[in-house]
C-alpha cells in the first residue's frame, strides 16, 4: 500500500516556475515507477511525465518537454515536478501516481494516486 500526498501548487504568472512534490508513504517507494498527470476543467486527464523506479529514466509529454523536469529522491520517498516557463494552458489539478514496474502513459495502469494539487497560471 502506498499513500501519496502532493504539495507545491499555487498561482503563478505566465513564464514563472513552480515545483511540485509528491511524498510517498511505505518502505518500497523505490519499487514504483512514478507518474505525473494533470486534469484541466472539462478536459480528460493527461500524462505529464514519469520517472522509472531506479535508473531515473524520465518520460515527458510533448507539451511539457523542455519545460518540465521530473526527479525523485528514493531516500526521501519523494518525487518532484519542476515546472518552468509556465503557460496558462498548464493550469490544471496535478496528480502523482505510482505503479510497480515501468512508466506507463495511461493512467489506468497506476495503482495509487494522490489527492491532487491545483496549479493556476495567469496570463
């Protein structure tokens, strides 16, 4: 069982930065691939990026590639989403998710989800 808690959301102007954190409970955090997803009002949830269990390989949606960076600290049971050059279209609730094995872009394959944190980017 893994519990996930996101933090770090807020209101930022376009072009600004935010760093989201996702703290995980449990002793087997390093066994899980982690994903970040987001959902804007009236839109479907979409994959933002993910990071593998141990080698730190990262994957990104084309819409955030070059602007967002995912990292993890297995000693702290935490995964991060550094968001730079934010755009109004990045406004959404951001969720972290965990699954054993490899990163999947489809959220249906994730077993555990956080409660989400709101990110609002003003123009």
